[in-house]
C-alpha cells in the first residue's frame, strides 16, 4: 500500500485530534506501520476549528506534510468549507450529515455517517469520533476491531471505555448496514 493520507477536521471538543492519535497508534502498534500525525486548532480548546493530518505507510515517512489527502473526515460545515479543497480528486469524504448541511460539488466518494446522532443515542455526543473510527475500521479493514478497541482503551480514561467501545461498535454496525467499503489500495494510489 502506498502512503495513506488522512485528514480529520471539525471543531474543538469533537475528539478530532484523539481520533488521529488512535488511528496512528493502532497502525504503528498493531500493524507495524509508520505514522506521522500533525494537528492545528483555534485559540479556543472547545468550539474553534480543529484539524489533524495523518500519514500511514508501510515504509518510513520522509515528510510530515500532506498536500492532498486520500481520505477526509469532516464533522462540521465549516470544516468542509475550509478543507474540502485539500482532498484529492476522487478521494474519500466522510461527513456527519447532521452537521454538514451544504456539500459543495465534489468528485469524492461521499459517506454520510450520522456520528453525532448515534453518539447522542448512546448517551454522550462526545463519542461521535469513536463512531467514525468504527466506521473507518469496518469500511477499510485497515485494522481489526479488537486492535482498535485495545488502543482506544490504552489512550482514554477507563471511565469512558464502555461508551467508547459501544460507539466503535455502532460505527462498525453502521458501515456493515450500508455495505460501506473503502479500497485502500485504490484510494492511496
């Protein structure tokens, strides 16, 4: 597989950076891959724009910068408005349809994942990021469910384990119910 470039964006408090750290850590510790993660966020911790970039590769990564992303996750309208131009032609766009209400014309393959609504149904909207991670796990096969859950448990407080695992499983189930598949060999080509 060629290096996979992933962007995650939304607003502070949605767990954007944690999502990138979980994906990168899972790739490194469970798949023996290389990962580079960068992040930026507004001056406010919660509510300001937030984005993280992640490069995953089977070979050492020489540059931490990403020009065009293969996969872009947008969990808020302003994230789509600002970061959609960074997605390569024909890339993968994952959005939360309840928070992204106006999608510009795009060549991307779009997956609508009601992550926030699902997380609210589980008891806490802050688990929306884990719903997305479960969706990505199932749709890509990049990692196993158990490997993802192991890493989540290693990075979050024990008091969130039950909620986060249920959220991961809900994302997996949603991907299965929609028959969502993302061919990483094609998308990273």
